[in-house]
């Protein structure tokens, strides 16, 4: 059974959310390594934290959108076509 376009888009958004969550995790690990070796100027930590926050927020937003699209697709399929 082919996947409907809404569900396909929801899967892409979910995958994008996962990528952004992993990006935030990598940035956290980078910041921890830099702090451990005192290898970066203090302003860099502020920039890293801003990017980590942006990744976390975007990941949550995309995950929410993906879930809503999955719910919409399931409701559309169970209710049948409305045209």
C-alpha cells in the first residue's frame, strides 16, 4: 500500500527533527570539550548555547508538526475522502 503524501511529509519532518536533536547533542559535546581544555574564548560559549537552543527549539517544533501531520493523515484515511 503506497504511503500518502501527508504521511510521507510527516516522516521527513520527523527525520529532520531527529537530525536537529543530534546537532544539539554534538554542539553540547563540542562545548564540553572546549571547556575542559580552556581552548576557546568565552564569547564562543554564548554562541554555542544560542545554536544549541535554536536546534532544540526547531527539533521540538518539527517533531510537533510531524505528529500533527501523522494524526491528520490517520484521521483522513479513517474518515475516507471528503471530496
